[in-house]
C-alpha cells in the first residue's frame, strides 16, 4: 500500500457528517442513505479529523491516548483512512 | 492498538428501536406530473398542509427520538416558501438533511440559501436521459434541460448529488445513458430503482411494467457500469419484485426503521400505508413523533412477526423479509396479512408473474397514461385526470 504524505489533511466532504448519537450512545459517520457506526478507536481518530490537523499531528495525538508509538499507529491510521476514502467518506 | 473499524449499521430486528429516517412529505404540489409518482391519487391540498412551526416541532421531536436522516420530500418540497427555514432548523437540531427534488423551480439564490442553511445532500429525480423520454414520463415539456442546469448548479456549490432514476417501460432502454449523464452532471451516486407500484404508478402499471428481458439486461448493464465506474460513481440498484422470487424487506420493516409524515401531518409507517384503509393513522398535530412511534396502533399493526399468518408464520425467512410489503399484499391479494405476492410461496405469485408478462408485452400507449394531477370532483369517475393547476397558485379544493 502506498503511504500517505506527512502533510495529508483528512477532511469530511460536504454530505458526510461525523457526530455523536446521544440516543444510541455511539459515534457515527453519516453519508446519504448511509450510517456507519464508529467503534471507540475509530471515534478517537475521526474526532481528530477537524480539517486542519495533518496525519502526523493526528498520529501524534493518538500516541497520547494509546500505549503505542507513532511508527506502530501510523500504518493502522493510514489504512483506516484509505478505506474510508474508498467509501467516499473522507478526502485525503 | 486495535484496528479501528467503522461498520455499516446492521438491519435492526423489528422491535421499537428508535427510527433512523423520517420522510417529510412537505407538500403534494409539484410542477411535474410523473406517470410513476408514488403520491396517493387523492393528493392533499395546500390549505391542508402543516404550518412552519409544526414541521419544526416535528423535526425537533424526531431528532430527540433518534432519527438520523431527514428526507425533505413531496411533491416538490421547494414549492414550500419556508423550505430554507425548515432546512436550517432541521440542521440545527442535528438531523442529516437530504432534499429530494425534481430540480424545477429551484433558483440559484435558493440553492445558495439552502447551502447556507446547512443542507447536507441533494437527490434529484431523473426520468430519462434526454428531453423526449423525459417529456413522455413527466407529462410536461422542457424538464430535462432544466434538470441538467440544476444538477450543474448543485455540483458547482459543492453539494453531494444523487440522481434518483425510477425505471419502467418508458425509460428502461436508457439505463446506460442515464448512468453516463450522472457522470457528466458530476453526481456522486445514482439510484436505479425500478418502479414500486403504488399511487399513480399502480394506476399506470399497464404502461409502465417492463419486460423481463429488459429487466435482465439492466441488471447486466448496472453490473458492468459499477465495475467500470468504481470510485467515480456509486450505483445503487433496486430491481422489480414482480419478477422476483422473494420479496424485499419493505422500508427496513414496518415500524422498524423509518416513518413518513404526509403534508397534512398524518404519520405513516411507509409512504404507501394509507392504502390500508382500516388503519388509524395518528396526526403529528395531536401527538408527538415519539408517542406515534411507540404507541400508535398503526405502527404496531404489522411490527415484527406476530401479525403473520401462513405461509409467513412458519417460514424461515420471516425475520429476513418480514413478509415483504403490506401495501403490495393488500393491493394484489386483498389482505395485508398475506405474504407479499412477490414471494414464490404466495398463492398469488404466479398471477403476479402473469400480470407482468401480459402488461409488459403490450405496446406502450402514451395516450392511456394518467399523468398525476389534482382531480376535480367527478373527473375520477369519468376516468379523466385533470391537469393540475399551477403548483404555486393552487386554490383550496
Ligand atoms: S414523482 Fe414526479 S410528479 Fe411525483 S413528486 Fe416526484 S417529480 Fe413530482
Ligand atoms: S413466506 Fe413470507 S416470510 Fe417467507 S419468504 Fe415469503 S413473504 Fe417472506
């Protein structure tokens, strides 16, 4: 898999919303006619996708949350985001 | 760390979990007169429509109850003067807002205002891939060019656009062309949905029913286009159940996933549910959305599986498709508790196939198409459907 540039900024395109669903106690990624439930790890990552942070900054922030270093976390985050891009849920 | 994961929410079992979708039919007024329109034959008039404040309350209640997607629909929802205000309110209370529009009568200024109000997504109906076919389907002239201009204006503003193409005998030859148009317009998604026969579509079924061979060909065409356009255009397809073996889970299950509210405020488990005359539909004027969802008899009537009789009750698929569509069962078998006749276990199934074959093999007779419209008293008995008055200046009936 080709890696993402350090400067890559993940964004939600218009029509995709990441939000907390209070009724179901769950974070969700919403698209037209589509609902994806985010598990706790996905929620951590997506909460950091604010349209400003780069992938480096996101991974850095995650090292504070998870007991792993950046080199371990980065590939997981990348494959997660690339998969979401394929579903047209983020732009990279 | 554990690999992060987003999972597409699974279909819920039919228990009163909170609904995920609300179809708000803001008005039945529409500048088009589509032969396949699923609005009821007796359309509600402007004077009967809910006012702005009531719709806002409904949207707030829906959000509190757990509704995620709000579909602002009709008729033509932008025929309501308060469409921007309603969209803004829905967005503020956290709903994902989808405008389902014919694209006609929506000015650039209105699009800008809707963008500013937080509208998330636009779904544009597409009736054909060119002017000639579109005119034949919508019953007026010049709609195709206006839709194309609208689609481009939508995409230029950064809105995600879905085209909704309802397929029937009049346009089934244009499926690949419609897919090409979707790409050309810049849509991210197209729905190729075969007609569901309710309302005006049922009335016009003899002119709309596609031939089996054409249906099979579109399945191949969709498959080919999906592979070719992966990453460019998402193609969702619903194939007709008159030729199916098993019915579809209808609307995610009765009272399970979604609800509709008519222009005058009746809350329905499905937009065709009013065809089941003995059900008592509560109005949002008298009850909150939450009360209606959990306590109204109409939502309970066919929820889950306890209402079933044979063949559904002993069928292993009963929790898969919940017996299919109640409205179709009623329309074609006379009893909404029967299995949907799209099912091979239904005693009406072969009849359904026969209807499909007989109707689809006759030549299309456009003169026989009843374009939707508000009928004047008496006109219906005479078999004449009168052209609608201008959608924006309709007088009370
Ligand atoms: S199907 Fe056609 S006539 Fe019916 S509401 Fe949609 S655009 Fe209007
Ligand atoms: S018998 Fe009823 S439950 Fe079984 S497949 Fe047919 S419609 Fe579905």
